């Protein structure tokens, strides 16, 4: 059974930092794109960042460029999201996702098959 488990969410003041982690089990994703999405109340789920299998191709949504960094460890079957200079508008449930197909880099939710349960990130002003 494939599982993605996120950790690292929480409450932080504006300008602060958090580091999200996502540990995968049940299969190896070393050849697959992985990504972070988020969904705020009343809004659609949006991609935050995506990383290809070897970290050579990375995509960020414009609103987080220069503040967030996605990385991965294929040895640990994990993906991370370092979030700096957090803003209240970053408040959302953050989801880890992994693609079923090898290689490539998806930026749409429909391109990801495996999803974590989500972790809440709340940024206070």
C-alpha cells in the first residue's frame, strides 16, 4: 500500500519559516516527479512546487518564488518544502503528491496519482 505522510506544518508568525517533509512508503518514487500542492478554505487546490526525478527541473508557482525551496532525497524516498518569509496568504492545507509515471514534471493535480493526507500551515499576521 502506497502512503505519503506529511509532517512539519503548524502555526507561525508572518515572516517566519517552516520546513515540510513528506515520506513515501510502499513503492519507490526515485524516477517520478513529486510535488507540493495547497488548498486554502474556499479556494481550489493549487500547485506550490514540483520537482522532477533527479531535481534538475523544478517548477514554482509565482507567488512563492524566492521564498520556498523544494528538494528531494531519492535515498530516503522523500520530498521537502522549505518555506521562508511566510505570509498570511500562505495559510492552507499543504499536500504532498507523487506521479505514477516515470520522469516528466507535472504541474497539474490530475497528473499526480498518490496523495498525502495534508498538513495545516497557518501564518498569523
